[in-house]
């Protein structure tokens, strides 16, 4: 099977003007407004340096252990560290802890 290049009819028709590009995406894709404090970013980076790709899992385990022990302050700390590393995981922990406390 041969592969052939099919050029567009007008080379300029496939390009968007810079103003059009900027107006279509005014905010960067990763700037979704879910801000994490610099303190927790620093803690998350330290956690990542210590545990590598398992850092979020470790933070989750610490948050769950603190929740089971009834230590709300430690739970909140580890939840925020987990949120800095993996928002979805932190959201699941937060939802399950709210369900357990009711």
C-alpha cells in the first residue's frame, strides 16, 4: 500500500490567525482555577522526591490512616498534599470521608 501526500488546496487556508488562536483558548489548559497553596506544592514535591510515582498513593494512605485515627488536622494536611499530586484521587478520598463521617 502506497502513501501519498495530499497538500491542501491553499496553503494559507489551514492556518489560523494568531488573534483567532488566542481568543479560542484565553487560558492555558492546565490553569483550571483549582489552586493549591505553595506550602502544599512544596510538601508534594518533597513527597514525590521521596516516593516517586507512588507519592500520591502514599499521601492517600496517610490521609486515610489519619481519618481512621480521628486526627482531622493530619487528615486535611495529607488530603491537600494528595490534591497537589492527584486531584481525582483526593476528590475520592474527600467524598468517602464525608460519607463515613455522616
